[in-house]
């Protein structure tokens, strides 16, 4: 990524969200997820929702609209973590994979909270 890139692609939280979505797609492309369409698809939708809502929110005209989308992304992060915990408990992923997902989700949630606070002060 080029230094000084503007827009949502320059947001570290968007970059982490995209990283998480790519990871989720890779994880759910094999193993026990192959035949569990419901959990696989829900996990993928929630993961893709994170960077998508961050991007959409950042491109909107008002901080109020942006904040709403950032909250949606934060909720999707909690959804990914919950579904990953379930995936671990039913034997679809190992502890290392769960830890990696959890770390990303926690980081994303913290960054979104800071972004929401900053945008709330601006409006």
C-alpha cells in the first residue's frame, strides 16, 4: 500500500478487517466447513461485512451516517468472534486459529471504538 493513501483504504481498521475477511475465507474453504453451508456462509458474510461497512461509512457524507456503519462493523466483528468460538467448540478450527481470529476481532473492535469516538466529537 502506498504511503499517504487516502480514503478508507488508508484506515488501519479497514486493512485489519480485510485481513480478517481473507483469513475467514481461507479457513472456511476446506475441512469440515465444506459441507456446513450455514455456518460457513454466515461466518463469511459477517467477516466481509466488517471492511465493507467501514468503507461505506467512511465514504458517506456525514459523521452520523459513518458512525452507524462503524457500529455495524463492530457488531459484525463480535459475530465473527462468536461464530469462531462455536467453530472451535465443534472441532472445525484449532486453538491457534481461534486465537488468531480473536486477536484480530479484538483489535478491530478497539480501533472502531476509537474511530467512533473521534467521529462523534467531530459532529
